[in-house]
């Protein structure tokens, strides 16, 4: 039992580290989007020459917002409807959390699979963006990895809640 506890502690630290690194990626992506948009607006009004393709680049960069979802889940910063669950015992709340996490993991698994399939489609048919001709499959791969980080976080939460029920 002590070995399993040690393994869980190490695995928990690894999952937290992955989610924190992904969150920093999301923060950096939002900062770049902001700076790019500000530069485009400045260039448009001051120099009458906007940056070509900023809208397209910004749309693609919105994918990084999903990177922060894993840490949000780990820290429990997601939205809860506390009307019913708040009146339950700790064990009942843990059971409801497990049910919610399993349903969420199923949805994330489906999204990950379909995003990966769309990426394969975009790769095989060489789908590109309209203006800058950027290959779409790259962003599908990034999106798939983002969903993967969220899935790992949800698995960690399920294991944590199962551990609370066993105690």
C-alpha cells in the first residue's frame, strides 16, 4: 500500500507539472494574441497598413485557450451547481464528482478522437488557411494534445476521488 501511495504522489506531481506548463502556454498564447491585435490596430490606424492575416493567426491561436483547462480542472476552478450536491455527505459528493468526471472524460475522449480524425483528414487533403496558406493539420494536432492534457487531469481527479471514497 505504501508503494501505491508513493506512486500516486509522484504521478500527481507529474500531472500537476504538465497542467501548469500547459497553463503557462495558454498565458503566453493569450499575451501573443493581445500584442498581435494591438500591433495590427496600431498599424491600421497610424500607418494605414494592417498586418496581413492577423485575424487568421488569432483564430488559430485561440486553440491555446484549451491548454489552461487541465489546471482549471485540477484546482477545482470549474463551475459547479451546488444546489443539490452541497447538501450531500463528503462521500456522496465524491461519488457525484466521479460520475461527472467519468462523463466528462467520455466527452473529452470523443472530442480528442474526432479532433485527431479531423487532423488526419486535413493532412491527407492538404487543407490550408484561406489567406496565409498555413496547413490546418498542425492546429488539429495541437488541439488534440490540449484535449489530452485535460483528459490526463480528469483521470487524476477520478483516481483522487476514488481514493477519498476508499478512505
